[in-house]
C-alpha cells in the first residue's frame, strides 16, 4: 500500500510539473508575441532579453494575424498576408486566456502609442512648425538634419485641394526655375515623405487652409455639381451630344451629404494601395499626409493617423498658410525667404469660372446644424491645422521673423535656370514650342504613314510586273 501511495504522489507531482511547464510555455509564447510590438528602449530591451534568454527558441519568426505594417519611411502602408498556413489559435480558445491576452494587447498598444509619441516628439517636434519657422535644412533621413553643406537640387510642392494650390503651384514653379531647381508638383496622391530622395536633395513645401472653409469651398467647386457638367454651361461648348448643362437646385448635390472621406461617399482603397485623393470632405489633411493608413476600411485609430500626418508635415521646410497671405507682412516675409516676388498672383483652376458662375446663379445656403456636423467630422483636421499654425512664444512685433534667402543652399543649375522676371515669357515660349513640336511630330507621323503606304504600293506594283509574262 505504501508503494501505491508513493506512485500516486509521483504521478501527481509529474502531472503538476507537466501542467506548470505547459503553462509557462504558453505565457512565454504570449510574451514573445506581445514583445514584438513593443518599441525597443533600454527597459523593454532588458525585459525582453531576460525573458528570451530563459527560454529555448523554436525559430526567429514571429507569427502575426491579419493586418501588418511596413514602417519604411515612417509612412505605414497596410499589407496583408494569408493566415491559412500560420494560424494556430487552439491554445487561445479559453475565455479567461483570451480575455487576459486582449487586456495585455490593449495595455501594450497604449504603451506603444505613448512611446511612439515620445520618440516622435524627441526626433521631430523639437523644432517649431515649418509654418512658423521655415528653414533651409536638408533632411537626408528620418532623423538626420543637414544644416549647411548639401545643396538642394529639387523643389517639391504638395498641392492640397481647394486651398489656393493652383496659384501657389505657379509661384513655386517660378521659384524653382529662378534657382535652377527641378520642380515637382503633386496633387491627387499622397504627399511625399522627406528624406526619401537622397539622389535629388529636395526642399519641401506644403500649404494649409482652415479645414471647414476648405471643405465648403471644395463642395462648391466640385461636390455640388460635377465639374465636367459645368464645363458645358457655355453655349459655345456643348457636350458630345450637342446638349448644354443648366445648374439648378434640383440637379445639385446637397451639403448635408458632403460628409465622407471621399466627399459624398467613403474612399475605397484597393489592395494595390492606389489611394486617389480627388474628392474629400472629412479629415482631408490626414489622408493627404498620412497616406493609405487613412483608408476607412483599415480602421486605424485616429491618433496614429494624426501622428503620421503631423510628423511628415513637421519634416517639411515650409508650410504656407492661405489665410496669412492676406497679411502684407507675411507676403513680404515669404517672398524674401524665397527671393522671388509674386506669391499672391492668382491662377484659375480647371472649371473654376464655371463653378463660380453656377454658385452665383444658385447661391448655397448653409444652416447651423450642417455646419456644426461638418465641424464635428473634421475635428482631427482642425486640431492638426491649429497645432501647425500655433506660433505662440514668438514676438508679435516680429511674428514673421523668417530667414532671408540663402542662395548658396540651391544648386542653381544653369541649364534650367530662368530669372523670375522672365518666367512667364519663358513659359509661354516653351508652351508655343511644345505645340509646334507636337504639330511637327504629328506631321512627321503622317508623312511616315504616307511613305510606308507608297512603299507598299510600289512593292505591289513591282510584284505584279514581275509576275505578268506579257510584259
């Protein structure tokens, strides 16, 4: 009997040890899964090392489920992988374990967000907003600022829709040619990330307008009626069927439905991550500067989108604020910074005149309830605008104390350099030359077609002559 008791005790002890080992392995696996999400600092690194060193590694690959993030250039691009081969959730079916895992994941997410914010503040928020303190520093990577030696070879301008971008694009094209820089003007796509083009050191410019004014302006311009319809209001410009368009209240879209990321409807993002940003009514700056993580279907938290967008904007060299262009002091400060006058010159966008005339014919009425709703929906964009235009701490007497042009920072490539006073004549000349070139190319193609036809006819005639025995 004593031997039977001992055997039972040994069996119980063995079972207990076995259960403890299984439990330990389960929690080690959970920790490995969670620790892969933790931003590495000294404390988390030591904690992670202490856990990992006490276990035997099966392999170095971490298993994830669902949505992954590629952190290249700090612009999160959602990608997906097939979970069929990697899923192994049998160990997590227990209600208590699942609840504990969920709590741990939530806690880790909060810690990760705090750490990410802290790192972003340390690396990118040390300087004031480029709207308040523009500069000639060059960003060669996400963390390395070059202050004096690198010459800019390219000027990049991001065109935010319905915020004066068409006129500003014309001005910055003039700035680029004056300083012998290549010029890139982007619209409808995600804004470029500074520090991603070391071959062409780039000076980055963006611009902002108060979000609600911008959203309503966008609705008047393109959301109330389709721009292509408005182009056929003019009796001299019927559509392909010979019809003319007459805007009315009945055939107009309503401001009340202008309440989505894609204007009247949410944006649809494809797996290819082609994110076309044409119509937009809600948190448009977030989409234009944060990129694909703002796709509604990905359900990325707004604070992560906000950090991504503001971090990118803080890396730009200059952010033009549309409302400030009404202040002559601001205009003068900007023009001295770039060494080129004319930033307040205007240029009409596609269908802008037709849109203006249509809204003049049928005035838009905005009630307070609709305005309040639009303000509520754009809360994050409003916060972004307010943060980037908050220049507190400065001297009101010198509120636009911008640096004066440092021409040594620009490459001044003579082959593409045109003095700003000759820009419009040079552009018109190039436009005329381009038209003449297109005409010459078209004529040459027609000549080539005619010559080929003549050669074919000659070849046919030769064959018929050779085959005719009577000749």
